[in-house]
């Protein structure tokens, strides 16, 4: 039954609060009490977000005395990186086409009415 509760990386990062949590934990390990101070929500709500991140494998936790500390586990983000890399070629094609369009448009503008004005002044 526990496997049904697992979240994948894409579900986990879909929420802006969880993305902010990942960014926060990227720098250092923190207990939930410190993490909660960075958010305008209850400690319980932050803990729920941390649990989802943990189920996706993006956050690891360990006990230090009486507190639980959380840290980023970046390895599962590789799945996201691979997925995005496939689509990057489409973005690159669009960016290249846009660059060509803008450069062509700039050339047409620079050889357009301005040249006509310059020719009239030379006459």
C-alpha cells in the first residue's frame, strides 16, 4: 500500500512551495523548525510538503537527537534533467528560427527607409 502513496519527481516539484523547499535545502541541512520560519504556513503544512519530497526521493531525513533534519537529495532530479533535455532540441530550433527572423527584420529595417533618406540627401 505504501507504494501507492509515493510521489514521482514531477508531482513533487509541481508545487511552488516544494520548489522553494528544495532551493532552501540545497545549501544546508535543516530541522523542520528552521525550515518553517521561511514559510507563511504552519509547521504541519511544511512537514506535509517535506513528506511528499521525501516520498519522491528528493529529500532525505535523519535524526539528530530529538530533531529530524532534512537535506536535498539531488539525484532524482536527473530524471527531470533527462526529460527536459529531450525537449530542449525543440526549444533550440524555435530560438534559432526567432534569431534568424529578428536578424532578417533588422537587416530589412536598416536597408529600408533610412537608405532612401540617405540617397535623397546625396542628390
